[in-house]
């Protein structure tokens, strides 16, 4: 690991263009961003956000947040988030014209190998935010895409229209409809494999999904990548707050999610 990491990132205040609810649980924050910053962004990377003081609360640490979208033509940087604590409550108070200090883009992005022509994205809830830019990149490269989107209720499914607009075959699974259990998800993915529609898997966050995709991947020799979620302090690899174990070959190594990740080889990640 690098003792003193060298990063190519920006720290600057960006102006809020909008900060609106997506549904009953999530909000989308849109920031005006310069071209040179957006040119550095890649699918799977994140920014470290300095949340404002609001409602008598003072968030001490920055909050890591995956890039939901980056659009150089529009000069926009998008984030999708759920209000769960002091930091995200503060973010929810931001209004048009307010300024937010951001540091990024940070971390290692997703990659798409030349022979991965059929990509399968599997995510649940806000994990879909991390995979949205990957779908855009897959579309740009002319790859075939299947997006399996899971949520507690149909009202909480996100990005399905966006994925469909990029040519993806969208499959929705929900707890309320009794379709999101791992057994059904496995059948859905095995069906894609049998149809020759799965050259690589991509997922985010969920340990249950990680274990399932590792099992199917090992069974059929299908590679994949995962964007991991982890508590972070510095976000640039110095504090080692986000270290977790990985299997590499015949040994276990410890890597920083913010620095060596957040995207890792799916088969190397250890589900907690």
C-alpha cells in the first residue's frame, strides 16, 4: 500500500442545480461541474462530499458517495442518496444555487474487457446508483446489457427507465411481489447464462448478491466486478479506515476500499 498516496482529483465548491426526491426514500442531487472535472470521471468512482451544517447538526467527516451520472455536455454531476443520518439530512437541505464542497473523482473504476459483450448488472436499492454510469458506458461501447433491479417495493425501484433507454433488458424483482428471494434471482441469472447472455457480472454492495454471483461465476467460469461500500474517513488511502480482506491466489490480503477500490474483482472479495 502507498504510504502517502498521490491522487489526481479536484477539491472545489460546486453549485447546486437541483436536489429533488426520486421516490419516498431517495433523492437526486445535481451539481454544476466544470468540463475538466467531468472528463476525469469514470463509472464506479466516488466523490467525498463535505456536508453542510444544518438543523443544529455538524457532520464532522466527509461522506463518500458513488457517482450516479456525469454529463460533460450538460456540465452536470449527479448523486443519488437516501436520507439516513446527519450527513444526508444536511445534504437534503441544499437548494438551488447553494454550494457544496466536493473532492474527487476518487477510486478505481469499473472496466469492460473486450470480450465481454453481454453484461449483467445486478443491484438492489441505492446500489443501482453505482451501476448507472456503467450502463451508459456499456451502451457507448455497443455492448448488450441486462439490468436486474431489486427493491422492497415496486415504488422503490430506481433507474429502470434509464437502463431501458440505454437499450438494456430490464428485469425487476421486489420483496412485495415475492420475486426478490435469492432462489428466484439464481434462476433468473441461470436463465441468462443458458441463453448465452452473461459474459460478465457487475454488482454493488450486497453480501448476499456477492455470494450468489460468486457461486454462479465459479460454476460457469464467468468473471465479474463489485463496487464495495465501506465506511471511510479520509477517502484517499491515508487513514486505512476502510481496509477489508480479499482472497488473492492462495493468500489473503488487506486492501483499502477507497484507494485500491471501490471496484474489485468479484471473485476476490470476501462477503462479511
